């Protein structure tokens, strides 16, 4: 059946079986006919027809793949009414029905992986939300536009992806938010194309961060579950984490990263499994004067797994921490290296910064000049030996006694022994 959401064939079979076996019946005493369960058949058929029509519409919009997963619906949200979502940290999440999933990608664009991910999404006619880093957008503006032109939602993720975002000085925090917005907007060429959505780097929320975002009318996005694709794991493990955590909740916002090769490899399998298990993709866009918000009730924003109505926001999700990238991107553009470096543990950052500087770069540590060069020519004078006490190799290969003290190249000050 072309473009039918997974499970429709089973629903249709069940409906036809029950509709044919249930019919109005008359009591044995000749009383009035009772309304049997078959009376619900028209309502079920109407609902089924609407669902099948939606599936057919998705198929028509996905040329070359009539069995595509597709995007089941689009919901329109008002950031001012629901300023924070994602149950990894907050009480509310998006108003999704059972077996609905919202895909999100962080840290891009990075053409080597973002573009194949876009190709995979396009092949399945799936729409997602991309939280972009300002510096990456500045380096790859054409890829920002490609994401938007493909129909995805473009949002922001700070300018430089500082890991401890909530601990930044207020002026730098504001600059990270505003500069990221400015560079992504410049790449898009139109402020209206940028969604007022923001994901805090590393999910390191703080009250002052959320206050800054709320003042700008920006919706703070956490997530409902991650796939751990920033860790040193295989693409198969990314698939396993994504699906097992989704199955545990039944719906939600999935956190992925479009700068990771393991995510690129895992995504086709994730989409195939979502279709096989009967999940549906939901696209999220912001409300505008021309596009009113989707009608919802407050209870739809609080999922069943939130049992306490007084849940407080978590500074960081339980058991959740970003780790190092699989390898140092030594030959990548500076914007890529800066994002990678910012994601490293603080104790590693100073030593890694040395390795990522050009060899002749001078910088200061503890007010002392230091060169990031390990050339033997720049070592301090070393220990010397008395003349004629030991042989010294010369260019021709012959050995002869030294006529004067010779520096050996190691030590702090030259001395005679």
C-alpha cells in the first residue's frame, strides 16, 4: 500500500473483521433492536480514511519513494506560551501523541556530514530541526541555506558552543546568544527564516541563561532522550540508544548531532526502524501572525512519565555529559576545531590549545612567554665536558678529542664537570 503509515494495514484488517461480524440484533423477546458495537464502524472508518488520506498525501510529496517514512504532521508552537521544553530537564515537552517523534540535530553545519544527513532525510521526506553554531554558519553559509531550502527548521546553538554556558559572565553569555543568531541570520539572508528556538550547549542550563532567552522571545529546547552520538561508540550503538530510549517513553524529542560520522551512518537505520515500529515524524515550526499556533490543552504538554507536578529544572540531565570527539580535527577549519576544543574537559583545554596553535605562535601562561615549538635548536644550553675527556662525532664520521668545551643540549646552565 503506497505511503501508508506503518500499522494501517493491521488497523484496516481489524476494522473490516469487526465490522463484518457485528451487526444489529433483536432480543429474543421481540423487543426493540439493540445497537451493537457495529454502530461505531462509521466513526472508525472516518478516522481510518483521514489517516490513509494523510499517508497518501505524504507519498505524493516524496517522489521516487512511495514507501517513505514521511512527515505525518507539523505543529506550530508559541515560544512565549511555552518557553522551555524537553523532559531531560523540564516538566513540559512538545504536545506529541503516542508514537510521534521530533528529530533534532546540533552543532552544524559541517558539510562532510550535514549534507549526507540532509540526503537521508530527503530520501524519506522527513523534516527536522537543526540547532546551528554561529561560527559554523559563518564558515558554511551555503549549507545553512541548503538546510532551510530543504524545508527544515533552522534554530541556533550559540556562537562558539562553550561547554559551561551557564557559568559564563553575563556579557559573554549575551554575546554568545546574539552573535550566533546574527551569523545564522546572515547566512539565511532573512531574519524571518530563523526560528526563535535555542538549545543551550551541553544542556548546561541556568536561570540567567533562560532569562536572557525569554527576554528575546526565544524558546529553550532541551530534549526527551539522546542517542549519545557524541561519545566514542559505534553507529550501531547510536541506533540502539535512540530506539531503546524512544521505546521506553513511546514518543518525544530525539537529540542527535549532524557533525558526527557515526550519526550519518546510523540515521538511515534509525529511520527504517521508526517506520517498521510504527512511529511517525512530527515537524515543529514557530507561530507567526500568518501562521497561528496549533490548538492544544495544557495536559498535552506534560507527558505521562512526569509524575510530579512540581518538577524543577535540572542544571544538567541525570547521567548526561558531553564527552570528547572521537579524534582531534587537526586539519579541519578553525571554526570546526574551536567547537571541538570547546567540548573537551576543562583540564584538557590548556594542553590541547597548545597542540592546535601554529608552531611559531607565542602565547602567555602565568605571565611568562612560551613558544609552542619543541625544536632542539631552541633548547637551553646544556652540560659541557672537559676537552679530550670523550670523543665527539664530526661530519666525516671520524672521532677525535674535543678541543674545547662542547654543549650537550640539555640542562639549565652550562657548567664544567
